[in-house]
C-alpha cells in the first residue's frame, strides 16, 4: 500500500486563498511602482498595509482615497527600513492592525549615482540596509507565521540591473543582484509549504524619479516629451516606451493565485524586451 502524500512528508494539501481574505504588506508604497502594486492588491480585495517615510498626516488623503475606491482595509505605517528595529516595528504594526500577513512585497529601495571609486561609504551601507537587509528581515520575521498557516506569497522587487550591470550605480546593481539569491534560497527552503517566493524584474517604469529625469532632459536639451522619453530609454527598452506599472501589478496578483503553488523561485522580467535586445 502506498503512503499518502502527507505521510511521505510532502507539502500539506491546500486550496488557493481568495485574495479578499488576504492581507498584504508592501514596503515603499506611497508612490511609483509600490503605490501601483498596493492599489492593485486592494482592488483585488486584499487588506493593505502601506509603508513609507512620510508622516501619517501626509498620507491620510491617499490612504482614505484607496480605501473608499476599493472597499479594502487600508492602513499606513512610517518606518525607517535602514534599521532592524524599523523593519521589526513595521511588521509588528502591520500584524497588530490588519492581522496575519499573507503577501509580502519587498519594494523599498534607495539609489545613489556615482562611480565605484567615488561612491560614499555611507551610501553603500544604506543601499545594503534598505534594498537587501530589510527584505531579509521582513521575510525572516514573517515566515514562521506563513508556514504555520500553510500560506504565503513573497515578492522581492529587483530590476533589469539585477541581471545586467551598468555604470555609476554600484549600490543598486549589487543589491538588486543579491535579491535574486535571496529569492532562490527562500523558495527552496519552503517547498514543504504553500509559501512561494518570486523576484519581479521591471524595466524602466514611469515613476516620480524617472519623471524628474525626463523633465530634466526636456529642459537641458530643449526637446519635447516624446523625444526626451526616447532618449532616456535609449539602450534600454527597444520599443522606446516605459513599462506600465499595471503590467507588473497584474503579474503580482496573478502569482498570488492557484498558479503560484507550482511556481516558486522565479525571476520574472517585465521589461519590454530589454533583456532580449
């Protein structure tokens, strides 16, 4: 007589958890891609914890608007993720306010532009802390509960620059590359549970940061917006268009569903052909 899957030590059987029963924590989610992912999860029915460095009063209108438009529970917590205590405080608050966290999106990031020999040591330390260590600590703190409930979806947001090098961004390139290793290790260590971990790899998205650089090109070169966008994207996305934040957000929501039980440890580019060129 053959043993059951459970008796053989396989992962406990499970059914995909409906998103309207899920709670999501998205770091760096008051603007740009993080904001778009948080909004998409709320649209899908998730309770959402927003995070940023702004005071709560500055975010209240945004938080309230998202809650009213989606009908989701939406909370916000300010935290400095460059410190372990900041990460611990965010996790503790999210769980006390919204309950167990089912979906973790590690999106918070810092960037500094300089060649390696001119890269300030404090900026290097900051990049390691926010871009990499914060993700590690958040995963470490949430995994025991996810495993005990046999459900978790973890997303580490990397970048094309996690798969390709570039100049003047050593902190960003290094940490985004390291995120891939973190993702694979977490995925492999949780194959016995319905707890998955993926890296989403966006190309250039029109965020407040990229918008500022496009506008600077327009002013410096005396060119219109279309020309400035194409110049900014030269050597990147071959179609000359920014990646839609909605495309990335939709992929994230898709991977929270039933398909994710048989997918984990993946690096999923959404970069409009950049890596193919």
